[in-house]
C-alpha cells in the first residue's frame, strides 16, 4: 500500500499536476528533463524513495505520443498494450541505447543501434517491429505526450487499482463478500482472520509459544480454525441443530467452501442480508424462521454448549475435563482461553 501511495506522487509529477512543490522538484532534480529520463542519484530520502518507483508507475500507464520527447521507446507503453522491451526482448538485450526516446527513434530509425549484427531470430523480430510501426503510424506533432491510467476506466490514477495490480489477492473471489456484507466491522475482521488462518486456535497459540499443546480439549485432535467451527464434535452437533431448524445441507468442512456455497445459492443475497441484519432471512421460502424459532434454536445451542462448560473463572478457564481424565490432570490443558471463547461464540455465530 505504501508503494501505491508513493507512486501517486510520480503520477502528479508526470502530469504536471502540482503547485509550488512540483516547481521545486522540477528545478532541483529534473532540471528540464522529462521524468522518464531521470537517472541521477542522490537527493532527499523522500525523493530517492519516490523516483525508484518509476517501473511501478509504468505498470499502469499508457502514453498517447505527441512529440515523443518524453516517452521511452523501449520501456513505455506507447505502441500496443505491452512495452517493446517485453515484446522484443532479443532486440532490447543488444540495444546500444535502451533509454532512447520515441522522438529520436521515429525521426531516424538508424539511431536504434545494436551491439552486434542480427541473427535469424533478431531479423524476424526486427521485421515484426517495423511492421507494427508501419501499421500504427505515429505522427510526431507539436503537442506534448499525454499519459493515461489504463488500470482505471476513467483513465485517472487510483491507489486501489495499482495496489490490486502489484499485490493481487490470493483469496478466492467469494471472500471479497465479507467486506460487502453489512456486518459490524469487528465481525468482518474476525471473518478475515478466519480466512487467513489467524484466529487464536490451539495451533496458532502453540506457534507463538503460548499455553497448551495445540490439541483440541474436547476431542484431543489438532485444533485449527476449521476444526473449531466444522470438525469438532461440538461444532458438528451445533451444525446439525442449525441444519434441522433452517433446512439446507450445511455440510462444509471449511469456511471457503461454506462461503462459496452461500455465494452460489439462488438465495445468496437474502441469506447474506439476513445474517447482516442479525437474523436469518425469515421471509425467504425454505429459510423462513420466526423470532420465536430463533430464540428456541438459540436456547438449544446454548444449552448444548453450556453442558460442556462447568464453570469459567474471570480468566476464562474451561473447566470441563476430557473423558476418562480427572480435573486435576487436565487443568493445564484446558487453561486456554481460545476454547472457552469458542464455546461462547459458536451459538451466537450460528444464530445471530
């Protein structure tokens, strides 16, 4: 995000959009030369941090050539959707002046000098380059080169579009729904942490040298986020109660599959809106659920969870021991607040 924000400064400089600060930069650093041709080192730490992001700026820029004096022939995106250095890497690798301007190259193609004679691959690439220039002739006019932002339909720079280009999300598309649903911010953040595997489950607490051995205190298996909400026997019981009350399948074993199933459902909007409003969509066919039914379901789920919790101290200790174990021997294992937090949260998650 910081890179995208710093690149915005380069966008303003390239477009001449600024006041006194732009005049200072032009006189102190650029000294009459276009931004694309700047190569000098030194300057303030801020300027060094900004100017080194010129390759990032070129990711989203597209140039309509006027005079061509401020556009790089090889690096800028002025002929098609890809820079010529990427389309013809064989020619670019042996170019004498990789920073030649479009103006110089189009006025005299002989200025495109190379370090060695062409072989058969370079000859084919050169012919293709000349053909592209011939098919898309550029009239060198007296108007300055115009820069536009190709990542945004409006043609104007946006930090969001650049961030999406340089740091694309690895999460499946349905995961973006968590920020679109009308939920309290803390619930959205909770779901995001769930997706990223950052909930304080037994495994995560153990990774950070916290108390416990990373095992579920209810069933003795490895406790991660999916186990807490889907695979644990307590969670499966609550899911069965939920399924019996509202209908549907709801047999997922991880959050991504659950969200994808909701997203693909014909009633996806109704279901998500119902959860966002703090209740199930009680006016939408098979998912209809009255307020009294919700209260009954909450009582059922809360009662089932309460049986697993004997008492909780002010520190949040889970007192119910495992089967066949005494409270004294199991106390160190159960003295972990994530499990107590889990049993309190599950009924609210499924009902509200």
